[in-house]
């Protein structure tokens, strides 16, 4: 859901979202992308959960669609956005679990909710640093940044919800 805020942020920088005529890497069902991440996490070595960031987007970028069929920026940002959307879904799931964790105090829950809201505002506002910058490389950098920040927050929430992964 909020991964599409990234696309809006990219549009502010002059990027065009992947057109419907391009076979969008995001056409891979969200549940399949989420499952791919969860499978990676379950196999991750202790302390290596972050190695799962890029598990979908990196191979996606090696496909003809991920290269944008001659429009590399469009394809690459579509791959990155598709994975960010999956991490976003996991982040929401793990936030809900963390809020209801048996050992979460009322004070901790209030802090978590306020902190998540502030984090989301910071994430959304930070993407505007790329607004108006010239060059397509900024669109790719922004998409990679959005993915990385979302995935790392999701992993932190998972640690709160169920304990450290990997």
C-alpha cells in the first residue's frame, strides 16, 4: 500500500510509473512475493535476516521486464517497488503482532504506535529529497532507499513481535 507512496515520490521527481503496456514485475502476486521473503527469512543464518532484502527485486531486475524492455529505470523501479510492497505487508502484519504481544506493556504499546507514526512520516517526507533532481539514476536510488528502509523497519517489528529472525 504505502509502497506506492514511493511511486508518487518518484513521480514528483519526474519519473513515470511503469505503464500498463509493460509487463510489470509487480504482476507477481503479492502473496507470492511475501512468501518468498518469509521463506528466505526462515532459512537465514542467525543475524543475517537482512540478507533477505532484495530476494525478489534482485532476480527481477535480471529479467527482460526488470530491465524495462529497453527502459531500465521503469523496470528496475517496478522490481524494487514490488518487493517494497511485500515488505510493507509484512511490516503491517508484524506491527499488529507486536502491539498485541503478551509481554508488551501499555506504555510500550503507546510508544510503538507513536514511533511507527513518526517513522512513517519520516519515510514519506524523506523521499522528497529526490524531487526535481535531474537524471533517472535518482529514481532508482529512491526506489532502492524506500525498499531498504521499509524492509529494515519490518525486520525490527518482526523482532518485537516474535523475536529475532535469522
